[in-house]
C-alpha cells in the first residue's frame, strides 16, 4: 500500500494506491481467487466511473455512482442501493478534495452537478467478510470536456 498527502496553504491532497495481495485459506472458499476477481471487478467499476466523467462538467454524482454500482451489481456484489449492507460496496464512490480532505461533492446518489475545476477522488471498493477488501483510488480534476487523472500508477495487473 502506498499512501501520502500534503497540506499546502490550507489545500489538501492525498494519494492512496493499493498493490498488495493477501491470501488466506478458508475451507468454504478460495480467498485468493476471490481477491483476484475483486481487483478486476473494482478496476472495471472505476473505469465505468471514468467513462461517465469523460462527459466533463455537468455530469452528476449520481451518474458516476450508478455506473460504479451497475458494474458491481452486475458481478453479483451488493451495493448501498440494496439498503444497509455489511459487505460489498459499502461506501461512496469518492468525494471532493481541496480546502478539506473530504468535502463535497460526494460521489453517491445525491445528484450534485459536478463543476469544471472540481478535484475528486474516484475510489470504488469491495469488502468481503473474513477475506478483506479492495479499493482502487485515483484523484482527478473535472474539466469542461472530460477529466484529467493525477495518478499514474500502472494498473495492468498480472494475476497468477
């Protein structure tokens, strides 16, 4: 895991990248296989969020959130759209960052319009009881006609 941040003249930043795999042995399921599938599904969900953000300023937080949930639910995982859940996608898909570390807009079902110049985290994740979780997070700035991703970590994974 790599995590870091900066408070510069009261503006906040942080970077959080996961690249660690932990495998456990459970008689009821192959946890390493579950973790490999989860990483690929979360990457697919993050890509779906980026595809919505390609529209640029004016998209809503709900459009981004729904794209993430659609992918995760399509793979059989529960999301907060299913109600109060204890595993699956149990948080928002990201949030604004700037004067505060966590600030609006929150990428959830709250239908906030995203303005040009907004800096967001895009961080879908999955959490499975007795196995662990995967969250993949990038920081982007929304532009009039798309977005710019500030993260450059290679996400081409070799899963053995």
